[in-house]
């Protein structure tokens, strides 16, 4: 009976202690230490552990209405599971890797490679590199797979939805580096001229319109959509196309250039641009677009306009200093000209008057120096030029702006002058004198002048006549002399084999009358001042100042190829 009472007393005390424990934390140990104030249950031991309920996967799934945070050990999976309120979730793991603490261990959680997939259904996976990290890289990936026949990739990204497969953005206001950077390591020793290992590679294989690599900038400080930097014997950029232009440049600005090319050098061996093959430059003029072509139309290197009779090389206000050539050809075909008027005797005299008034002169240009200047060597001119002054030249020798001499016209004027002089020389040889030889048949004999000679004499003019016999002792004289002839008198007309030589010479008055020229033509040969002034105003040209290359607002030291 006493044992029964003692047992009931112990049960009562235990129940009383249990009721008291509901209002305070509990410690389970063999040291007598009180529980930690922050723990409802404080279990501690240096010899034993706490055993969690153990069950199979079937038994775990059979638990009815499990409480959130309920913890069990799955003997089938050899893993701890907790209930998150909706699903059983594995923590840790006893798979082949033995745990899931590191990323490498998580890769094999639940079995070989079962942890490699991530379903980011509730937001993007975020990786942040803190300032306390050993380096500033947020993610480092090293790939040791692949070969020359089956190349691999460090990162492979596939996007089946709308949008880019890889997006990079830098948000630091003082960040001087790219959002995405690729580097081919110095250990690469490629020597294949058909292969170019690239830091960043773009490839488009679609059937529609697309690009292999897209670069875009929206800054306001001279940035670049794509920036290529090379050192040693490498290309800053390499573009190749099998069936379309290798590079297409376009700008939406009416005040900016679609393409700028600059070279640090300025010599034949380092030009700003080197173009191989036919070249075409489209030049807009008043809304129309014309082309300048560099080709081989003449089976030689040729610069030609798109259309015949188009374009200038230099202008009246912007002339080249020198022009060297072996041959110069003026396209003088009849079908290219109109209002052709040949020089007759009146026009011939007209141009001869202009030639007489022209004053050839020696001179030097103001840009030329008499002494050699090392800073301006090509303008050294020890010898004189010879030519004519523009305002002393006939108008028909000048260009349409009356600002320069037409060399072809000047050479033709020389030809016209030579031809006119040749005509006068012929006339002088034939007509300024008359002569003959006669055998007198009587003491007096009338000699008639040639019409070509007498026709040039004035009405009352009498030429000088000289007569000479071929025998001594014969007297010869002239009487009754007129502009048409003279009477020859000899005292021995019957002398055997007598011959008398005579010569008649006269000074003729030059015809000073103005040559008759059609007034409409004369107004174009000697242009009125009002017409010249109007043409000069309409054709006056002014070349804009040469463009300067735009440069980024960053110094070269900020253009780092690889962060240190």
C-alpha cells in the first residue's frame, strides 16, 4: 500500500512540474545547467546526440496534415526534410557528395548532377560582389571542356522568348569599363590566317534580317557603340562578308558624318585609309546625288564623274598650286559644242587687234618665295613665270566667272594669230612689189602692173620703178608712170639679145576700218560689264571650313583594354 501511495505522489509531483514547465524554458542535460534564456528547449551533451524521428519516404508522405517546420529524417533518401507549409523540402543531404554547403556540393544534391538546374520562377538569381571580397569579380567560370574539333564555351545562354540572351549593364557613374568584356589570353598563339580568336564574338544564323554583334550608345560625350582597341600587329576591328558590304555606316544626323577615318601618321606608308578595288563617293548637290568614281575606265587608274560633263577639280577661289601631267586632252568633239563660228577675214582681224593689245609679262605669285624657306619649301621659286594678266586678257579667254584664263582658249588664240600672220606674209610676198623681164621691140614699150599689185595702191599713188638692161652701153628710162603701169624707153631697142629687168615697189596704206562682226557674237566676244558682274556674283564660290575629326571626351589613359 505504501508503494502505491509513493508512486501516486511521484506522478503528482511530475504532473505539477510539467504544468510549471509550460510557462518556462526547459534544459535537458547531465550537468545541471539552466537552459539558455533564448531557447525554449536547450539540449546539450558532449557524448550523445539528439535523434530525430526516422521514417521512409512513404511514411513521411503519409503523415496527415503535417505542421509547418515539422522535421523528419527520410531513410529512403538518406536526407533531412522539413515541411514548408506546402511541400516537403530537403535540407543537407547524404548523397554521393555528402552535403550541400558549397555550390559544388549543391550540384550533386539528391544524386549526381541533380542539383544543376535552377527554376527562377520568382525572380532573377542575384550575385553581388562585395567590397570585402578577395577580388571584385561577381562570377568566375572556368571551362576545361572542348577541343579544336568540338569547341566548348565558358558560358552558354539560350533564350527562347523575346529579348536578349545576355544583358550587361554598368551603373557606376565613374565606371570606365565595358558592361561585357572578353579577352583572348596571351597564351593563345594562333597562326591560322583564316581564324581570329575573339574576345567577344557575335554570330547570326537566322534567315531574316539580323546582326552578328549589336553595339549601341546613348551617351552625350562622344562614346562609341562598338569600340575596338588593338596593340602590336592586330586589327582594331575586322569585318568580312561573303555576299554583302562588309561594313555599313549610317547616321541619322544631318550635321554628323557616317564614317570618320583617322591615322596617326601622314605619309604614303601610313595613310588615313587604304581602299583596294573600285571606289565610289556619292556627293549631294542641291538635292541631287552624283558620284565620283575611282576605277579603270581607261585601263589605267581613273578618277571620273558619274555623268559626262560634271564636276570641277579646284575652283576659281580654291585653286591647286601645281598640276603635273604628261598629257592633257581637251574633249573638243563637234557633238559636244554649239554655236560654232569659224574665223573669217573680219574675225581674224578682230582677234589680231586683241593680240596686239595683250601685254605678256614676267611675274611671281605672292605665295612664292625668292629665298628657300625650310618651313615652306615647295613655294620656293627662283625663276620667273611668264603669262598674261587676267584683266588685260580678252573676255573670251576667261572662264565663266571671269576669274581665270582658259589655257585651251589661249593656245587656240595663238594658232589664230599665226594663221593671220601667215596670210599677211603671203600677201606681202606676192603684192607689195611687182617685177618682170622684157625684150623691147621698139624704142618705147608700155608695161602693165599686175592687178594684185595695182589693186593695193591708193588712187593717185605711183610706185617706184627701177629698170636695168643686161648689156652695157644701153640707156633705159621710165616715163608716163601711173598706178597701173609705166612707159619703158631705150635708145637701142634693136640690140641683139637685149633684155631689160624691172622692179616696181610701193608703200600701201593699211586699212584701219573696223572689222565687220555680227553684233550678237561681238557681245559674247567682248562681254558687257553688267553681264560680267552678274556672272561673277552668281558663280562666286566659297568653300566651307574643313571638318575636324570628333574625339571622345575621354583621354587615352582611360581607355583600358583590361582592368588591372
